[in-house]
């Protein structure tokens, strides 16, 4: 990754982390602008050690990167066990809701 792209990516990742962790209300336009610029930066950088360092340091950026790569790589950065457990919990909740809806009303 070239120096300018690397600096921009780090700056945008830090901005997104600050916005995500802010206890104050965040301007939606500002948030959207940061995400759009960061998305563009993530689309244009090579997957190398520098990118991996940014993704490791910035959970919000890692999640955005994963969403951008989903079509080609699925949930490539999410631990498989956590994803599987979430799917099992969701399926159990859906099944319980279906059973509840199917029971006759008195």
C-alpha cells in the first residue's frame, strides 16, 4: 500500500472508530461521509500486512471491510464459531415464534 493511501486509510479508520464510540449524537451525514470515503479506500487498497494491521486495530473498519468483501468471501473476518452460534440462536427463536403462532388461541 502506498504511503498516501496508507495514511488516508488509517485516518479514516480512526475517524470511524471515534464516531462509533462517541457518547454524543453523531451527525448522520458526517458518519455516512466517513463510511463512503473509507469504503472507497478499502476497495482500492491491496490486502497486505498494512491493511491487516488497520483492520486488526479498528473493529468498525474490519466489519465494513468484511461487508464490502461479502459477495466474494462471505464473513471472511468473523470467527466461524460466533457466526454459527448466532445462526443457531436465531433459528431457535424463529422456531419458537412459529410454534407460538401455530397454537390455537383461547
